[in-house]
C-alpha cells in the first residue's frame, strides 16, 4: 500500500513538472518569435508591430491582451514588454494561475 501511495505522489509531481515545463517551453518559443518579428520590423509602424505580436500570441493560444503589451521605438532600438497569465493544471482538479513576462530588445539595421 505504501508503494502505491508513493507512486501516486511521484506521478503527481511528474505531471505537475511536465505541465509547468510545457508552459515555459511555449512561452520561450513565443518570446523567440516576437524577437524575430521585431528584428525585421524596421519599416513597420508600431501599430503593425503590435498587431503582429498579438497575432503570434493568438496563434499559440496565449492570453496576451493589447492592454498588457507595450512597445517603444527609439532610433534603431525596439523594445517590447508584455505580461500574461495562464492557468496551469498542476494536478487533476487543481489549476494555478502562472504569470509570464515577455521582454525583447532588438537593434535594427536601419
């Protein structure tokens, strides 16, 4: 009986670790995509760039709202900051909100 209980606890820990790891994996892929969009956005307006970042978030089902996204441009420097919260299922019936922050700074060629 002790062994079954230990295996069940181990399975819950592995499940929670997997769920958190996958959420971070998706976040880092999203941040990488945002960086690539920003690197090649020297001729785009800030509204177009913001729209592209929000489209990337929507493609990945990330709950990034326009109000939580800030972009700035100073000469060749583009900075993108955003935050969003995802619900992560840590155990059956137990979801926890998890905050993620996107912070990208790039220097464009022109």
